[in-house]
C-alpha cells in the first residue's frame, strides 16, 4: 500500500487539472470492473461530479456513444488476464476524443502508449490487486473534492448505511 501511495503528488496534480469535468467514466473488466464501480461511487459521493462505471465488454452497447472530445475516462488495467482487451477498449474511447487516465501495474508500458496519464500500483496476488487499484481512484476523488471546496468528511445528502435502516 505504501508503494501505491507513492503517486500521491502526481494524482493531486492531475486532480487539480481535471476537477472541472462534468462527467467522468470508469471502465474495467472482471475485478477491475468492481474497482471501477467503487471509483465512480467515491467520486460522486464527495465531489458531486456525475460519473458512471461500465464493464469494458459492454462498451459497444451504447456506452461508447456518450464519449465525446475531452470526456475523462479512467481505464483500469490491472486484471492481467484481460489487460489486452481493456487496452483495446481504451484505444476505442481514445479514438473518439476521450482524455484517458489509466491505473495499471508497474511496468505496463502498453497502457502508457494509449493513455494521457497513468497511475501505477504494484502487482500483487490477483485477489488482492483491487485493494491496491482502488487507492489512486480514492485519492483522485479526494483531491477533486478538495479542489472544488466540497465537504469531504460530511458530503451533502448522503445518509450513511450505519445511521439509517
């Protein structure tokens, strides 16, 4: 986790550059799709930016029509068996003018070739990888919310499940 936090300054910088987006998409496959859902949720909760997460395999079923010039798309590329497929998805959204931010494992040069910015996390056991992959997304949401002046510790209109039945 310490190594995953090493990109903190880079994440903060990019959040300061991208905080004014009105809509942000997250794409991933398999375990990375679950992380995409969490990244999207965290961003919505604390920054009030519209965001959606999609499974990379569903991209051509209408989702891709939402991508336009400058749309920020986070591509999660840490689930090794499907990295080639998600890279292909990244190329598709890039071809439609998306601004691509990727989360990839250290040493993955393929995502660097198709992305505007890449946040890296260490490679670990497959079932533990999501615990590292989510860190850059949570930090990004935090820094975006901070940049926008949002109340991070007490988001508006958010009822916590522990306080509401």
